[in-house]
């Protein structure tokens, strides 16, 4: 793979950006080393965007919402990148990677960059690739970076830990809406947006909105920000401007309360600690003594001859 032209990347050249992301996503050790050198060089150009995580169960209309939201941002003069984390098949390991076909109008815009990424991969999976891709997009001049996640699960926690604002999309469903989403995800959310609030669903959407507002009220808030609940229709582009207005207000409030950059610093330190743990695990797997001793230790733990703690300590002592 050819060396990335940093000047070209930082001038916003989409081809250079795509090549740099491909380098970051590569599993080859030589490419990983090259990718880290690129990231080190572009680091001063990063951090100027607002990073938004968007999640929601399948069928909620994430792609339609992100397309409408992205088109609105571009109309307002913001260069917008969409990083869509595609689910990888646990059986075949392949991904669908069809996001550009799902956001056809947005993908045609010069100020938009859409990049689907498979969620598989060693050393961090979703988080490793997406964090680094986010930095490359910022270096290329994208002022809003949207990370779309696959559904309600572990990837939500990973994405919430790398963005400035975490938005969960819901559908109007006054019956089971509080059971339909995990409490933990609600606690992560900075806002809930009830999509498909059009036609006969408008009243249902308003009812759902009230239910969630009550739920947030019961949960309480120990920060400067009380999570908000909005309704919109991505299909009709209704109230999309209100969603962006809310996110803009959040950023202003977060900066004024000295939270915005503190949160980013904490995210970076947490990420470093996670990488240390993963690199240690990788080092263990590459150690011939460990590879040789591990089956015996597992057997002893399984048969009750030793405790898991003693076996783990024995393996770690080999490093």
C-alpha cells in the first residue's frame, strides 16, 4: 500500500481520506505501524468536529434519519462524515456494507463522506477502527462526524464512549416503549428522538414523547444537561432542524460548563487503558511459553486442581 499523502488528506481530498481509512482498517502489522504514523502526523488537525453517535433498533429508520440530518447539515454549511458500523456475520464474517445505497442523495453531495466499516476485527473491533477513522475525517476538514451503530447492544456502549453526543432513535409505540429499549441505553442517551412522527402516528409519537420525558424525570440528572425527547419525521424532513439546534445547544452548554473537553480527555485516557489491556492480551497470545502452558492451565482449572486466579497469575508471570 502506498504512503498516504498527508497534505492531500488534510486538504480534504476524499480519495486520500479513503486510502488512509483503508490503511487504519488493515490487520497487517506493517500497515498498522504506517497507520499510527499517519495518525501521529494529522493529530494537530483533529478534534475540531462535533462527534455524534446515533443508534436505534432495526426498523426505526436510522438511514433515512441520517440522510435527512446530513442533508440539513450540508445546507447549513457543515462538511459531514457518516461512519456506519455494519454488523459482521458471526458465521461467515462478512458484512453487507450497503450504506451508500441506503443514503443515495447524501452520498452524491460533495460535502458528505459516507464510510461503512465492518464491526469485526482484532484489537478493539468497532472502537479501534471507528475512533481512528473519526480522527482522519476531522483532519480532512469534516466538521460533523456521525457514527451510526447497528442496534441495541455492546456497540452502543463503545460508541457512547467515543462521541460528544449520543442520540437514540425510537418509533412511536405507546405500549411497550419503556420495555423495548434497555435501561442502560437510556442512561447513556443525551437525547431520544421519536422518528416516523407523521400521518396517523403523530398523536402516538406525542404520547411516546411524554412517556419518555417522565422516564427521564424519574431517572434524574446529575450533570449540566437533562436528556431531551424530540419527535421528527425523517421521511418528510420535519423537525430535523430542531434536532440539530438541540445538539448545538448541548455543545455550547458543555463548553460553558467545562465538560466538553474534559469528557474528550477522559475518553482518550479510558481508550488508552483499554488498548493497554488488549495489547497485553495480544502479547500473551504471541508468547511461545504462554501458548505452550495455557492448555494445561485450562485443564487444571476445569478439573478443579487450581483456581482461575492462580492459573491467570501463573500465565501472567511468564511475561
